[in-house]
């Protein structure tokens, strides 16, 4: 009888070990912690991260421009062109501009779908050509949505 109890305890201990290690192996198989391996540089990142985008609105782009992006503003007709001079992700300083945002260039009619409160979108829509802007928002790489948090006219605020 003692032999059966010992065997049962061994099987139970083995089962507990397997069950505690199993979820960790599933997360590793997905490419990291969380659903979908949500690392900052992943082009299919599900969760948005903060991005600061600086540039000039509706200008003839300078040769030294980092990129030229077509902005689609939710609720506004037409396209707005942004000559990009800087792209930063404050919470992920090791990422390059290409990893953050510029991998989307030229793949759609709008390189960036800009959403947000109407008063912040109006600042972009009503800006004159050549206006230097700093756009701060939350960018979801998976769907290309840039949720605008703040628009600052560089040099005026």
C-alpha cells in the first residue's frame, strides 16, 4: 500500500510540474510575453505606443527630409502632406524612425490614419502650407491608426 501511495504522489508531482510549465512554453512559442509577442519593433504590434512626429505641412519637400507622409484626417476630406523631420518614440528610445512609423510609406492612399478630438484635428486641417507642426499621439502599428493627443505649432507655443 505504501508503494502505491508513493507512486501516486510521484504522478501527482509530475502533473503539477507539467501544468505550471505549460503556460510559459505557450507564451514563448508566440514570440514573447503577452498575446502576439507585442514587442515595440514588431510591425504587427497590437497595443499603441506614444509617438512624437515633427515636420512641415503641405510643402515642397526638402531633399534632406526624413520622409514625406500622406495624412488622412478622420472627418476631413482630402490629404494632408507632412514633410517629416523627426520621429521619436519616448517610451522606446532604441527604435529607429523606420521601425516606428516609416515602414508604412507608400503602401496605402494615406500613410497614416489620424484620429482624435475634433479640436486637435482642426489645428492640422486649418494650418497654412509650410506650418511647422509637432504631433503627439498613440500609434497602433497593426492598423496604422495615429490617435492624436496634442498638436503644437513649433515656435509659436
